[in-house]
């Protein structure tokens, strides 16, 4: 049995102009889990993903993907960035964006072939975007943009996925489609790390959680670490938390008093 963590982050510290954004963070993510990164604004959630992907250089620490540095495992990693970080006015269509996900396997000198195009169209079908394949990305709604980026990640056929706020600004239908896709990835043995803001849906959507506020507050299975005490430590102040996560009370708000 393979016991190598899908993601192994050790002593990760990131600072901007000498101000720590992440401090001495450790995280081990086993294969085949959906993990939410949860914490207040400015907690370092996006920074953690970018540092793990080598997009930001840490002051200290390291990240291993399936036992090796990201640079050696790039082909095994899919990334869905925040929609706000993408230039949606770039003159290209939906199919071309999704095809970009194949370049990690092809290399930049080889052009995608028929099989790559078929894989891209299959991914678009899976996320409900096949009929928009020729549409310019500037003409997409927020939910359609997010589905396009999910399709691009799917054609990478990765083992580990990082997704930065994939539910932000999408409609309920798109959110349900994303959740089903995440569960399919988990069922296939993939590991998915998601920056997430909605505390109400953590227990429903995910099986692992990292509570982060510059430092690691707690990490592990949702049923063990997603507690009122840990949430209070992550967010500060009084947290009225739903201990039973029951359906009967799902409309009751989570109250965060600063």
C-alpha cells in the first residue's frame, strides 16, 4: 500500500516585505481526499497554493507532490486559479483555453492532435460547456468561465488538483456541477485542495479541512478538526457553529463575531 502523501508541506513560511503571510505551516494530504482550505481574509489561503506550485518563492520550507518537488511532478498537477486573476479579454475561444491543459503532456513544441481535441471536447461536455466550444472567452458569464477552467484542469489528467475559490460568483447549478466533479475526482483516487469560504458547506462538500490564519490552526478529517473551538481560534471572537451539520439546520447562519 502506497503511504506517500499526495501533498507534503513542511515548515512553509512566506513573507511580503518582511511581513509573514504564512508562518511555519505543515500539511500532509493523503491521496484521494477533498480538502478545503478555510480561514479569514488575509489568512494566506491563496498564498499557500501559489507557494506549493512554485508561483511564489517561500522564505523557508518545502512542498513535495507525491514525494518529489513540484518541478519534477508538474505533469501530475492541475491548477484552477481565481477567475479574477485571468485576462478574460484575451482573444481566444473556450476550446483553445481547454486545449492549453494538454501542453503539460505535449510540451510547448508539439501541437495538439486529434486525440487532444477529443479529450478537450469530452471535458467540456462533462462540465456542460460543449456548445460553447467556439465562443470567445470574453463573452462568457462568471459560471461559464469557471467551468472552462475546470475543463482545462480535467484534460491534464492530473493526480493532484489545486483550486482557488472555484465556487466564487457562480450560480447554484454551476456550484452543484463543480461539487459532483470534485466527488468524481476523489472517487478516481485524485486529491483536490480547494480554497473555500462558505463554512456552511464544508462538511457537505469536503472530507478534510485545513483551518488557516497565517499559521496552521488545525488540519485533518472534517469530523475531527472542524469544530467550534478550532473555528474560534482561526477566526477570532465568538463563533456560533453547527456542531451536527444537520440538514434540518442547514439554513441557520454561522455567526462570526469579531
